[in-house]
C-alpha cells in the first residue's frame, strides 16, 4: 500500500527541487483579458470584497488594500495537501475527505465576495475537491460577483509550471513559480505542484453551471481564461 | 528580527506553555506556546520561529516568525516574516509580508486619523 508521503508526492513534479535555497524565483509576465475586466471593476467601485486563492502575495495585498478594497487570502492548493484529509474509501482506495476540507477551508460566515481569484488552482487540485470547492465559492459570492480562473488547454504538457499570480495596475499579471515543501518533507525540499488534468470546455461549463454566465478567453500560452459571473 | 536581548523584551522561551489571558506593558517575545488572548496595547509582540500562538492578539506592533492562529489587531504595524504562518484576520495600519509567509484570512488596513492608509509592503 502506498504511504501517505507517496500519495502526497503525486501532486508534485519530479524535477523541480533544484535551486533549493536560491533567491526568490524570477517573475515573468502575461497579459490577461480576464484580469483586464476585473481591473475595470476594481477601478470603478469602492470597498469591494476580494478573495485571493493563490499563495500569499504581499503585492496583491498591497494592491487591493491600496485601492481601499478588502482582501481575503486563502491558499487552497496548499491546504488541500494536508495529510489529515487523506482517508480510504470502502474499497480501501486513498481519497481526499472533501467534507473535512470544506469544514476547515472557505469558511466565511460574515463575508460575501465581489471578486474571487481562483487563478490556476482547479488544474492542480485533486479532482474530487474541485467541484465542491466551486460550489462553495458560489455560495460565498454576491450575485453579479466575478470569478477568474485559468485552465490549461490540451497543448500544455504534464510538466507545465504552476505559477502564482501577482496583480498589477493593468491587465498584465506577474507570474512566479509555486514551490511547496510537501507535507512530511523537510522545509528546504520544495517542489512544484503537478498539473493534475486538463478540463475541456464542457467540463468547465459543468463546473460553473450554477453561475449566471461564463466567458472564455483563449490565450497564446496554452491557457484558457474563464471569467464567470455569479 | 532575530531573537532579541532578553533585557529589552519579556521573553517566553520555547519550553514554556501558557494558557489564559496575557497582558502587559512591555514588549513581549514569545518562542513558546500560548493559548488564550494577548493584549499589549502600546507595546510590541514578536512571535519567534519556534512560537505557537493560538490567541487573539492586540498590540502596537506584531512581528510573526512562527505560527499564529487568531485575530491580529495592531495599532501601528504587522510584519509577517518568511517563516510565518498566520490563520486569522489582520487589522492594522501597515503590513509587511516577506516572500514565503503564509496568511489565511482577511487583511483590513485601517486609516490613521488625518492620514491616508499605508498599504502593505513586501
């Protein structure tokens, strides 16, 4: 039987633990049509409630608080790697406990969000958690609220780098490779999450079927941006 | 911030466990385990790299290198160092977050009377 550590390691790429202890990874940039639309909302409204589901980003917190918006930060991809979530189903197969996951994450009894930034989280998260997470987000958003997510197209290889995204004052996003120390591994042994699957358009539409509308932007870098209205 | 001189701070070492209310009128460095509430009003709290705090915290300045679960209210500033792991809402005038720090919660920047808000820095 595979150990907990083995089960966790399937979420990480094999070849990315080089440069451990090196300086902060370099940031690349990409233009984002979805972020452009969200920027227009950010610039036209005051005191919006924003949920950033990427790794903690000082620059995102600075950006949103500087504009007078409320920012909530929650790194769901990291939280999904908690070994305590790993249980066995009736057949003895390892599965993730989605109920426990949602009992411990995305719990905001006093907040309703105008903007949710999912980034590329659904592509790197265990599949059994994705739909329950999107359903929870629906319940946490205000009607008319916007959700931005990035999905890889089939042209992306399995070793596509997992990026975190830092917003700027324009539609350009800064991208920085995500590296985690897997649970049970030394803090210095950081690895990059592995792309878990590629959702096609129909899967994406099913994920967001409870939302009011969905808009796709196909980018050149094998990313399909999805902007969803609650 | 490295471990401070003990003469400058009240120091709770890493083998110390405290459960209950903790208040004081001097700066506090916590490298141990505290569960309860911490109120330092006009002084600073530093949670060292070995510190584990499960408490709502109110202080002038809060510097976190270790783990903190609870709401943080700082009348001046909050600093999350690269080893920090904070779960809870942060309310302050200024916040600085180092690369690698983990935050799960809301950041609310309170404007100082008569001044514009000073947003987060990295």
